[in-house]
C-alpha cells in the first residue's frame, strides 16, 4: 500500500465536489486550475477537510499521471 494525499475541491456554483490524489499540494492545485481553465467549473479548496491522508495500491506517480491524462483528454475533446 502506498500513502498519498487526498485534496478536496468544490465548485462554488453547483456545489459539486472533486477529489485529487497527489503527493504534493502544487500538483493538485495544477489539476484544479486546468479544470477551472476549461470553463466548466470554478474549483476552490474546501475550507474544512481539504487535505487528508489516503492509501492506494496503485503507485502514486501512476495515479497522478492517470488523473492528468484524463483531464488532458477532456481538454482535447472540448476543442
């Protein structure tokens, strides 16, 4: 099992929540900024419970890359 952080964000308008799994806070912020730049959501950090410790069987680097590729695919689809 690998230790990884869960970073929680919320869209201010719809209230929809997002969770990003990352080793560093900067990576999670970059993912949230990418989604916000698409114009679909305006993600802001949750005030309470923003950062939690989680565990995964997938290596953290691979999990981060999968999330980033998913957002990049959404970006390509929207163009």
